[in-house]
C-alpha cells in the first residue's frame, strides 16, 4: 500500500507513478486471441465445443450450447424467495432509472423552410458477456440487459462460461428477470467471436457488452469495427474522499469492497487528516483478517492500495479529478459542495450513508463504468449504448434557393464538381420553371 502526502517534496513524482502503476499489468494475449477468433470464424460451433471442453472441462455438442427454457426455469426454482425478491428490487430500480434516460426525437423547421431532425433507433441485436470465473455476477446481467430492453433492442444473446458444467442459478434467474431467453454456456474469447461473427447455432449481434478477463477484453478490442462494443474494461477502482468525522471502519470496508474484486483492483483513500488515515489503515488490516476473499483483497490492497493525505478537501477533489476514478465516494459533511467540483468520475456517491456497494446492486444507475482513468472522456453504460441516431432533412424549392448557392460555393472550393452540380442543376431548373425568375 502506498502512502503519499501532498506536502512532501517528492509528491508529484510519486503521484505520477501511482497514475501509471497498473498500465502494464496483465499478460499479452493478442496472438492467442486472434487465433481463437479466426478459428471461430472458420469452424463455428466445432471450435466453440472444442474450446469449451478444453478450458471449461465441459464436453458439448452444438445442440447443447444453449440453455433450454426448462433449464432456465429450473434454475429460478433453486433461488430462494428472499433472493428473488432482492433481484426484483434491483431490477425495478435499474429499469426505472434507465427509462428516465430515454431521449426524444428532434424535428423542427428553420427560418429558410428546411425541416431538420434526428431519430433514435434501437439496435437489432446485442450480445451480453457474463463472467463465470472467480465470481458470478447476476447484478451485471441486470445492468447490461435491462438498459438494452428499455432502449428497445429486440434480441439479446447472452454467453456465460460454466466451468465443469456449473452455473450459479442466480445468474440465470437474473437473465430471466431481465427478459433474456437466448443464453449459451460458452465463455472466453470464443464467446466474443461467436457473437461477433456468428456460428451455425449463434446468430451474430450488432454490439457486444459486458466485462470479462484479459482474453475477453482483447477479443472485444479485435472484433470492434465488425461489431460495436461498450468499452475495453480494465481493473476496477474506487477513490474515497473522507473527513475525520466518518467512522474509519466504514471507510475501510468501502476500500475493501473494491479490493475484493480481484488482485488488480485499486482502492484509494484521500483525506486531509493524517491521523484519520492511520485509523483507516489499521481498520483495513483488522477487517482483512475476517474477509472470505481475504487473499484477493490483501493482494489488491498491498499492490495497488493508496492513501493520500492532502492539505484540505479542495486539494482532495483536485487529486480525484486527476485520478478520474471509476467510482468516487464523497464521505463528508457537505458532499454536494464537493460534487459541484467533480469533473472526471464514472459514478459519484454522496454522503456517509451512500457507499459505492449500493450502486453495484440496488441504486439504479448503471454499475458498468469507465475504468483506467477513461472517465476523462467516457461515461457509464446507458440506454444510449443500445441506440443509434439517424438525422434527416426535408426541403422544398424555396429552401434550396436560400441555402443552395452557399453549398455550391463550398463544393467548388473543395474541388468536388459533382457535388456542386448536384445542387446547381436543381437551382438552374428552378430558374427555368419559375415565371419572372
């Protein structure tokens, strides 16, 4: 765990190192992923079945790639009523928030008589990748599938690996609650390839969303352009800005909630109180002794954890903007005042009783967020990721008379003769057919 103090002479160099510390972590997987994608594109189902047996120890025939309706229904019966109710609370809140995002079409007539507009159209088909490795994430199923449904996507295909044939029933229950019926027991880069290129069993989609390991991320990178993707997700991160009035144990738990994701996750505390920083660090050590995922959380905290001590909260928010975190918690007396100064963050959590974990499950806004400082230019998943915009123009003779000559002049300046003639020929025709022109 790194501890930095803005009052120390070497702070800037140390902070710059913190910003870039994780950029080179991870393995180089470009070549094996390219080979997998090429094999899927060439041989389709045969490659999916062979790689599923190799990596997931699960022999399959093409007819067994998809979960049946009976299997999905059976999985739902294995989930307790209490968990099903919790799933419904989350789904309802996610659906409500994303319905509020839905954009309106634009159509208006300007002062020259030209009608201009923009129409939002849902994608035809979206592929959803759901991890099945160190942990199962039914919450991610909801966060990816529900916005697509709200946006109006008609077909949603989901791929989830099932090592040794094992699937968390709650993942299938979440898919069922979100209205996903097309689910395949395939994971890894091969699943991304199947959704991008299609196989004999899996029809191709238009966009692929959802998190995954290094192979999945690289596969999404390589199929981008053939299909759309949401993002290339990196390790998850959180920045917590806190004053000394917060219970140190609560801040420690918020940091560990991020650290327990995986060893590459990054949890950072920023506080103007050095003594409080000490108390939080001690609380982290105490809580690590009892966590179920203590090995993972400990590795994350030791390798990537950070505590930054600042002169004041003003300086804390400046550093947070430079970190551009995926998640930003404002655990202070007046979070709204600090929030007004936030420029770069995927999602912000305001107040001592609104931890980031609420947003992971039942808050409503999406938990698929920009990682690796990409919040400087990117946003979290929304209905807009499942829609596209089509603009339109409509104009008659009068409108063309008023704006056409300017278009001709610009086309001629660019040396595009046919462009100019496309407009001028119509203007000439109007002169010839208009009396007293």
